[in-house]
């Protein structure tokens, strides 16, 4: 016990930006800008959905959850990175590391489940239009939403509990920019076979199952769309899925690169780039994709801006 106490790690050092000289000078403002765009963009989506009655539908109900999750994912990672830039030393305490890992995995796992539910919503709307109001009523949507959050938090709790049992024997340098399971296992000095097995099982039953569910949903959706005779009808049906499908491809694509690639053959710079895309860039892209590709969201934004302009002009005239 004495040896373990002497070598107990109380702080980790991130090496993700160690290859960039004076990284705190060049990266602070870009990361701050990304974080502000992420928060403001997703808050705008949530606000529009709340203010516009035409957006009070199951699809936008789950989109508001997606936007909330994107804010949470970004807030778990970017503020700590920004603080480290100001301190010019990339560190995090042991307890903060476990907390960051738990919430990051909770929110990303929940987001995967929300994307799968949104795929089911599109399937029900396009393939089962006569039964849509029953399949996606208010009670069902609330149950789905609660289930996605519970799903994510339970999965994260299991991984975090296993990670808390890892010993590091004084080694505290993490080859990463955030606390995550793979980099922690790399520097652990005890057996990690159980952790690796749980990751593989979780990847199969959590990540892959949700991905396959989404893929099969879109298989039936595309089959139904192709049966529509008019070209205008096909475009209208596909337009309701385009934004979600784009987000799914980006999210699951970067997720696979982040968690399911071989540990050998990749440099620290590649690891940093992939993690940045998955945890920092993707949450920023989602509101941009929905605002640029979705006519209803753009219409709601125009109505809100127009109403605010009228209020401003009315107060100005007075």
C-alpha cells in the first residue's frame, strides 16, 4: 500500500498540443471562437423550437435535445482546454479527469441514441404516415427522450467505474487533449483486459447497434421515397431527412475513428485531430447543418428576426 500511495497520480498532463510550439498563443482564439459558435448556434436552435409553434413536432423536439447535448459535449471539453491555454500548461486533476470522461461519454452516448430515435421518427413519418400521430405521440416522445439520457449515463457510469480502478504507477502524461478511456488505458500499469473487453462489447451493443438501427431505418425510408412517383414528392420527402442524415454520417464517422481504430500506426497529431473533430468540431457543425439545409428552421429564424425588427422599430418610433 505504501508503494501505491507514493506513486499515486493526482494530476495528468495532456500532450496533445505538445508538438505545436507556443500552442496556447495560436490556438486559444480559434478554440474560443468554436466554443462560442457552438453554444450560440445550438441555443438559437433551441430558442427557435420553443418560440415557433410550427416546430412543436417530434422531430424538432428531439432536435432540441440534440442541440442541448452538443452544448454539453462542448462545455465538458473546451473550457478546460481554454484554461490550460491561459496557464500555458496542459493539466487536469485525477478527479476532474474522471468527471470529464464520465460526462463526455454520457453526452456522446445519449447523442447516439437521440440520432437513432430521430431516424425512427423519420421512418414513422415517411413509411407509416397514417399511424405517425400514434407512434410518435407526446407520451412516446417523452419516454424515448428519457430512455436516451438513461442509456448514455448508465453506459458512462460503467466505463468510468472500471477506469477508476486503473493504476498508473506515477505515469501521468496522457497522449491526448481530453480524458478518455483509450489514452488512460495506454498509461495504466495494471491489466486492462476487462476494460478493453467492456469497450468492445459497448461498441458492439451501444454504438454499432444504434448505428445499424439508423442504417436500417434509412433503408426503409429510401425504399419508400423511391416508390413516390412525382419528383417533387421525392424531393420533399428526402429534404425532411437530409439534415439528420448528414449529422448521422459526421457523428458516427468521427466516432468510429475516435474509438474503433488500431492503437498502432497513428501519430499523436492524428489522435489530436480526430478527437478535436469528434468532441469539438462536430457539435459546432450540427446547428449550421440544420439551419442551412432545413427550410422550416430557416423560416422560423426569419419570423423571429422579423418580429424582433418590428418590436425595435415600434419602440424607436415612440
